[in-house]
């Protein structure tokens, strides 16, 4: 009985990647990029800038037509300076948090504090902690 269960579990584990397709598991960053990049311009217009920016960081071959960038440019979401940093996968003090997302993707975790001075966030990445105040990157720690 135990061997039969083990054989079934191994069969399911091996079969799972083929069943989810080449875009990954639904809900994963790769799946979300594919989903957003394949939307019509009208559908993309209904998405948040944050979602499009995070997807842009993972675009790879899924956004060959450049639809995510075109939508972000249409919105004038980032300055020319921020686009230059995004294209180089860099983060700089003074850039918007959405530009940081477009450059590095979503952080592993965000720790939020709200004070009289506004919203303060610690964005936890594998390579650094990035700090922002009211939507603007203010510092980082490596």
C-alpha cells in the first residue's frame, strides 16, 4: 500500500510541470507577466501601475511586442531618468516605488509603518533592503 502511494505521488510530481504550461503556475510572477502582456490595450488600461511595473521587471520574452512598456509610457508612469535606471536594473534614491518595482520586481516582503509624516516602507529584497517614504525611494541597505 505504501509503495502504491509513493508511486502515485512521484507520478503527480513529474506530471505537474507539463500540466501548468510554459508560463508557470497560475498566480506566479511569470504567469502574471504573460497574462498582463497578452491583454489588449483597453484591458491593460484597467490595471494598476504597480501591477504593470512589477510585471515589467519579469517581462523576458513574454512581452516581445512591448505592450507593458507602451502602457507604462502612455501613462507617463516614469521619467526618462527612471526609464534609464529601469533598463539597467538599478535603483536610485529619489525614484518612485513603481519605478523600483519595474527595475527589480516585487520585493519578497514589505514592512509598512504609518506615521504623521506619512507611509514608510521597508522593501525586503534578496540583495538589499530598500526604504521608501510616501512612494519615493529614500535609502537602501545592503
